C-alpha cells in the first residue's frame, strides 16, 4: 500500500528527512491547510500569505516532479489527515518531526510515523545532551561548541581571527551620513499568490507585495543578494535603528530559514566563503554566523528542553494587555514605537534590536502579559513561530522565566534608544527626563519597573548597580506617580 508523506507548512524543502529519498510513485504527499490555524490569530497579511503561498508553491513543484499531491483544506490538521486516509485508503503516514511541541503531540496522537527533523544543525536531543553535562549553560558556550563541532569559521582548533566574538566591533551607533542601504528586489506575484490573497480575511498590515520568498528558488536569490550586497556592511550597525530604514543590512533570511526554504548550514557556509574570498569583513561574518548557528539554534534547543511548562512562565506576574499602539488600534506620540510598528505594519518585520529594545523593552517595563505578547509577535512577524517567539519573548524580552535564559532583564530607559537610533531627534518626549509631561515613557517606566520588582531582583548580582541607582533617586515617588499615568495612557492608546 502506498504510504503518505505529510509535509507540514514549515518543512518546504525537497531535502527534508521525510521526503529526501522519496521518488514519484512510491508515496503520496499530503498538505493540510487548517481552518482552525488560519482563524486562530489576527495574522499579519504578509505572514499568512507567506505560509499559505509557500505551501501551495511547494505542492505545485512536487506535482511537476511527478508526485501525487493532496492539498487538503480541513477544519483542523487532524481532521484533514482523517479525511485523506479515508479517501485514499491510507494506512501508513510518515512525517518529519514538527517544529512545535503541540504539533508533535498531535502527530503522535494520530499514529503518524516520525523521522528526525533535519532542518537545524543541532537536533534538540543533541542540545539536551550537551546541556545536561553542564551545571549552567549559555548561548556563548553553545555557539563555540557549534563552531568547533561543525568546523564553521575555524582555523584548525581555533576560531578564525584568533577570537570567538567580535561583538565589540558590531555596536556602532547609527551613521549620520545618509548612506544608502542594500536594497531588496521584490518578487513578482503569480496566480498562486493571487489565489491565496483572495482567500484571506481579517488580517492586518500592508498587503503582500513580493518582499518575502515563497519558493526555494526565490530564497536562494535572497541569499545571493545578502551575501553580495549586505553581508559586509551588516556587522558594524547590526544594533542600530533608523526611522526611515526598516532593515539596514540585515539579511531578511529568517522567514526562509523558518519555513525550510533554506538550510542554516548552506547559509553560514556562503558567509564563510565570502570572508575567505575577501568580500566581507570578519566581524560581519562572525556576527552573522553567530545569529544563525548560535542564537537561532540555541532558541530552538531551549524551546524543546523546557516545553511544555515554559509557555506558562510569568515570574513577574505581568498581566497588562498588548498596547493598542502595537496592534495598530491606536497611534502613538512615541517616535520609536511609531517607527518600529510602521516597519511591522509595512513588512511584517522589524530587526532584532527594535524587537528587543523598543517593543520588548516597553512591554517588559509596562507589565504586558508574556503569553499575550508572544501571541501578538507570533501573528505579526513573517518569521514568527511558537519555537521562535516563546524563548525570545518569555526568556529574553520579558524576563518571564525568572532568569532561565537571560541573567538579567533587558530593561532600559530612553538613553539606550537615543544612543542607538535617530528616533529621539524628532520625538516630543525627552529621553533624559523621567518626570513631567515631556518625560520619555521609557525612562519613567524603567525606574518604576525597578521599584516594582526590587524584591524579585534583590538577589541578582547583575542588578545591584541599577537597584542602587534607583534607591538614590530623590524624585522616585514622582516617577512612580508618572508611571501610573504612563501605563494607563499606554493601555488606553492615548500615549
């Protein structure tokens, strides 16, 4: 009896473990588009289109190769599988391990035969084994282990350039010379894209216009563009933010990696080759490799290590809703928030510092519920997924895991944003002020956040200096009064 290979919506590559050795005629391929999944969130239009269009395009490629393909729309994933099995008399269904914990539970419940996920350079079981041998582990430790065992950017047993980390060269302030940044060429939308767009309802954000690859061929074009145009200038300003530039020299490859259109190993090998060919500086190449086989795979590993309990973490008892200024339901006078959200609205994207130090920072200091923030970011970013957003939001941005992932909260006042962006120049709020009507909400909320959580952070040695500074404030009572007003206006969408 012909088995079915079930391809999930983020496994869109001919080389996935469940499909790599298959040939037309020896299996049927199943895709299920779940109405429950589509209706579960208020998706950004470009996010929803990207996933559905990429699935349909991959299905079309497999049909062109000669495979029997069933693209099935159903109420749920499980319902789609049941309908497929009944229609075709299928007894054996094979799938590659999914990215999500709940996805694995669903597949196991439906007696789907699982093969190991090969879309990462480090399987989560290997990560667990690595982590179990350590009393404590950090991303830096993992990254060095990855570099060594994969022989990526290494000179024998040593890192290229004699050091593992070139972060000190990658923290330059935003340039003021008005330089052009590498441009992306949008891809033409085809009939599949048009059909998908016609089917979408209740989305938000700018309509799809070809920014995000929906096929492997397009993803390889984006990879070429990054290596040739943007890798070299990427590093120095990777933490900088500019109001009129949504990506600077960031790769914009995360959505392609997360859908399986690209494999992380091929991406970092291209970056390493660019360095050895003299086309990219060492700090840019090292910083990019760190993002791909360091941070990205560390996030994947801790997600599986700590699930399912991790999604319920809320160590700071934060309960506020996601601000209307984030969801597009209200405008804001905070220039940095308006700028970052305009990037999300227009592209379904903001780079990592805007996510962490503008959106995450404000959510942290104003007390936004981590589950609500995770849901919003998952639905709003083209590279969103639970495994991506849970560790990044719960662990990094909102410190809701109590320090499992980051040793201190990433909270700051307006000074950091003023240093690393040009947002503050035209903003009506003053990043140096913490009280008064023109005080920067970030600065006010930062000191109030420390005061509200002083007991929780009392034993954290990395927070001692900040807490001491907070206690020295002569106007702390006024700051906290102002913070109540700021949080109220933020929640009401009038800030």
